């Protein structure tokens, strides 16, 4: 079995985990640039990082590879969907097929591993990405509170139906934004994603939403809807700013969102 490591050599939290794993897998190939991942085939790739790193790796690799995710990020939302295994047990787990075969969300040409969002969700993610990284997962909470009362619903077509939405998000896993249970009971091994749609809600409902979403109970509020789906079409008169796994993208006024089932093997490691 060929083993490779991928990590940011300037990230101290990743380097500590890399050092521990290197002692167990001295033959592993070390890769520190995304463009070097394209040539890998049928390799067990240990990825040291957070949701953003995992996102870019998924968009750079062949799906013949197995991803062994080593959480070293601030939020680590995606790995909450899995039971982790000890690194020493990794080879045995892979050999015995004790790994997860997952699907992915695809937004136009970009693969989404965990979650993506438009409107208020994208606004909060953009503020976080441009802000102080040292705040960690609390940065998302602070930004969410700061903008929840001022953000105005946007006009958009969802599957050709006119909507006015405060937020439109899609989940492949249950958690996003550093621990918010946005998509309760969503599993990346299923054959669909979860769509969260929030229409116009008043200030009190917005405050209650921020409280309930930590526990996955926000969909009990009026004008908030959770549903399963495999395809969505989003159209707008203006360009669409979208956060995907915490990374910011801008698309022209049409976005097609599809579910790609059963395409990638994933295991989560505890170092």
C-alpha cells in the first residue's frame, strides 16, 4: 500500500501530527503543494489540516485514492460525522474495509465535502475568512451574531420557483461553522444532501435561530425548512457569492448543485 502525507509546512499544529505519523510510516511520500496531488493514484493519503484543507485536497485528487483525515483545524466540522481510529490501526481498518464510502456535493465544477451556503451564510463565512484567524471556531459565532440582524433577504429562483431568502445552504454532513448543527441527521454516506432554506424571519426569530441551531432544532421555526435533495438549480440576477467548506467562490448568476454518490473512501485518524 502506497502512503503519502499532505500538509501545510507552515502550520505548527499539522507538523506535530506529521512528526508522530512519520515515525510509523517512514516510507511515506511528503507532499506540500496541491498541484502535486494530481498524479497520485490508489494511494492512502494522510491529510493534516481542517475543513478548508480537506476541501482543496478533494478538488485536486483522483477518487481512486483513500483519504485518511487527520484533523488539525480550528472547526473540524466534517470529521464529526465519523468514528476515528488510532493511526496504528489504520492499515488494518483499510484492509478490512472499515472505512466510509461517501458521496460529495458538486456546485457547478467545484466539489463540496461538508457544507456550502449562500446569502447570510456566505456573508458570515466571508467575514471570518477576512478576519483574525486566531479566534478559531469562535470567529464564526461572533460573525454570525454580528450580522444576523442586519442581513436582508435576497431574491432568487430555486428550481425555477421565486423565493426571498435569508439563507440557502446545503449539507453533506451534520455540522458546519465550527459546531453549528445546521443539518441534523445528515450523513455523507447517504445518497442525498440536506437543503436548509430560511425565508424572511423577524428579529426575535433570528435570535432564537442562533440558539436552536447549536442543537439542531432550528427547523422547528416558521419559514425555516430542511429537506433532502439530489439536485437544485439556483438562479439570480446578480453573481452568486458562495462559501464551500469555508472557502469563498463567486459564480455567475446560475448555480447547479448535484449529489455525486458513493465516490470517495474516507477514514478519520486520531493522532
